[in-house]
């Protein structure tokens, strides 16, 4: 049995730990890789920047989620024309604690594209990824949202898709016996969502590994071109004051699973020279529209996300989903201020939020900033903005097909509410990203995978070009968008690459 | 500084009929918590937004003095116009104020009662410090009555597994996403 070590005070001595492998990050990629290595008999140490919060520690409020679970209070935004937030968690389990654990297998066309554009053996990788996805679905209890956990938010969306005649489905998620508490974004206090802090991270400890929490990595240690460990200081999650130093030395390898925004920055800070480092940053920008219904929808009662359609993934390149947001977030998101804003909020029980996520082709960069954090430069080009606008118009039409009286588009320059005969205003809406409120929640690239070291940071096995013993096992290695929710792909790719190291 | 932030936040969420305003919902303690808990960058953003709110009535209601000297109706119009101002950076700063004000206001027991929602329990703010963290064991499944009723309707409509194209875990029956 291994152990968990965390910040407890400034008087802690310097911590020195030896392992076969050190894994940086405990989210979808890091935890999935770590457990494969631990099952293979290796001694693994996971180093996580955030604290370990169990379900009994999860907050209920949005304020608590920002304070206790979100990275830097959710303050990372794209630095381009539009300032769109980049949503990530910082805790043991990473973003798997605050997402909806949506399970969609990696589409076959992604592997074909990686082969065509990045020189990867797509067919071989596809079979291994799908085999691991079989396993992950079994181990993490992938289930369709149960009928008595859906809520009107999700069943109305199914009604709309049926009425409009396009394919859709109730989501499959890593959630065992979901009871529709509607608290995915704050961490599932009901313990239904299978975030990695509940399963793979404890399993690593049970198999003799250690977990360091509240321990942001300062840099990767090298001897020549070989990565031999990581070092940093513990940090008090409440005061953000630094504590004792730690160093983890790894005999066989260092695996980076710190996220698409943190891994490229950490490698740059560690002195890695690669012309592709920080490049090909991509995302699925998402935004939504409120439908206003005659009867209460109570979107916060039922699964936070339970319905989706992939019918438009290839053309025009969109995913449609439901997304319940709590009242306190709606209060801040509705247009306006003062008494008018409060009057608008009165309709909260009658509104439903459905969203579109764009399979964007636009690419940006991730670089370290002057203060050491990530600087994200990312902007949708006109073609992607057209998809974005089209997705919103589709969501608007869905609401009316489901019986909404009106919609609240939340687009700058358009009226506060639109009726069924005004959806054309969205079709012809602005193409300026500053007119929309959006977030980046599915992130890719920054350390892209390519057989060519001039094009990519890692090879087809996740190994960093030009180094020994250094691997990337998170979404930063994925060189394109997927058009589906990425957690299942990240976990499977990390598993494949860790399996290579075991064998 | 706290007073400056307070003035801006409560201006966005005033009392409206039977819905209480943020000023009546313990906002001072919430602001103290925010100042203590948040990062320097986040707090600086909030203060900057509050300063902009205070100094910008000339841009909205055409009054050349700080917002604190506006009448109640002017202040209300200022909040509404600034939140929908044509200058993007102004709007974004105001989003930050609305986000925090909305968080404090919308999660209050009084507003949740208005929405027929139970009050939130206290956020524990705790973390694991022990060497061996036990795996949690979930309690019995208990969806609320409204969801159970809706679930029965779903089953009656034959939508228990609606739309999931194929079963999971079988090689010949994979859900690879490309079927769409």
C-alpha cells in the first residue's frame, strides 16, 4: 500500500521520492496512464497541482466550485478579440470531477486524419484505442442516463429532435446509477459520477503507488536528453502559499498529464526545445440558447447533461447537447442589469439551456506568460464562426419544435427575446466572436502528435521527440478536434501509451 | 475597497417586488469571503470592474459624476446600459461583476425558496490530508418524485434507451460516433 502526501504546513521537510514512473496530473489522461503502469507492477507516483477533495468535501454552490475545484477561479481566458473562459479543474481527478463524464468513442475518421496529416499509423492505433474503450466502459460503469434521472431539460430535447427528424440519443456517461441530482458541475456529492479520484487514483495507492496533492510541478528534471523526474513545492490550497520542496525521481519515465493548457507550459518552462511546442491548440467552443416554456422545466432537476445529437458532427461540424446551469449562474448570464435583470430572472423555472459545441478547425497557441501561467491565443476564423452561428440557429429551432414560446439568444445586437418567426435573425447574426458568450471546454493540442518532429512534439507512442523517458498522456497530444466529447479518447490514448511502457 | 465592490454588486441585483435585493442577503460577509478566498488576479478584476462601474455614468446616463451620486432610477438605468454597452471590454468587465453578484444573489436561501429549491448546504471547504483516503461508498439510489414520474412516462413512450444506437462493450456493436 502506498500513501497520499499533501501540504500540511511550512515545517514539512524536503520530500524526496523514488519511483519507476512519475505521472504529472491525475485527471482523465494522468490517472488512466498511472493505473495501467501500476497494474503492470511498476511503482508509480502521481503528482497533482490541486488538493484531493472527496465527495464529502465537494461544494454545493457555484462559489464553492470556483473556490475549491476550478483552476484559478476559472479566470483563464483566451487572449484574442474575444475573451472566452477556458474551463478546467485543479484537484485530484482533474476536470473529471466537474465535467459530465460523457462517453463517446473516438470516431474512425479521426484516426484516418491523423494518419493522413500527421503520419500516424491510424489503423493500428484505432484498434488499440477501441479495445481500451471497451475496458474503460466496463470498469467505469458507462451507462445510458436512466429514465428517472433525465428531467424535462433532456426529455424536451429528445422531443425536439424527434419532431425535427434528426438522430439523437440520451447520453452514455461514466455514471453508475445516476439519480439526477443536477450537480455534475460542482462534483457529484451522490458519488455516482466515476471521476478518477474515486477509482483509478485510489487503485494506484492500493497497488503501492504514492499521490502528492497540492503539489504543482515547477519543472521536469533532465539529465542530458533524458527526463529523470520532477520537482516543485507544495502549495496551501487555501492561502496559495508555498510550502516544502519535493522532488520525485523516476527511473523509467516521466508522463505529462497536466492538461492541454498546463503540459505545454510546463515543458516550455523546463527548457524543452521544439518548434511545435504550444502549437495546434484547438477546441470545441460552446455556447447556448435559453428556451422559455409555458410550464416550469426546472432544468436543475435531473441530469446536468443527458441528451446529445451527433447528427451534424461531419457537416456542418457541430454537436448539440443539453446543459443545465444553476440559478446563480443564470443570474449572471442573462443580459441586462438592475431591476430589469431581476425581472428577467423570474422566468428561471421556465427556461431550458441547450448548447452547441463547434468542431472548430481554427488553431491557436499556448505559451507561458510573464507570471508563469498559460497564455492562450485562440480565435475562430470566419468558417468556424459560421458553424457557430448555424449551431445556435439549430438550437433555437429545436426549442420551438419542443414548444418553447420564445427564446433568449444572448447575442449582442439581437433583441432580448425572439419568437418562432425571428430565428432568421440568428441565421444572419453577427460573425464577430465578441457578440457571443462562449466557453472553451474541450481542449486539444499544444504538444501535438506527429511522426515529424517539425510538426509535432510527441510521436505516435506519446514520447516527446528528441528526449528519452518523457511522454505526454493528455489532450495536448491530440492534434485535431474530435467532434465528440474527448474524455473517453484521452483516457484510451493514455492507456495505450502506458501499456507500451509496461510491455 | 469592499464598499466600492459592494456598491457595484448590489446595483445589479436590487430588490424587485417580492424578490429581495443582494443588499438584503448578507452581501458584506460574502465580499469579505471573496477577498479572502480569491486569487489576487481575480480580486483585482472585480475591483477594476467596480471602479469602471463607478466612473462610467457619463457613458450611459450622461451624468458627469460617479455612480454613487445617481438617483435610484438613474443607477438602475446605468446598470442596464453598462451591461449591454457597445464597447466589448466594458461589457466583459461587467460580466465579471454580474457573475459574482449573481452567484451571491442566486445561491441565497431566499432566492432558492422563490424557485422552490431547498437551501444549499454549507460548502465544507475541506480536503483530504490523510495518508490513506478511503474509497467512498454511495448510498441507496433515490431520485426525487418528479423525476420518477417523468421516468415512468419515458418508459411508457419506449424511450428507456432511446437513440443509443448500439449496445456498449460488444465489438460488433460499437458506438463510435461516426454513424452520424
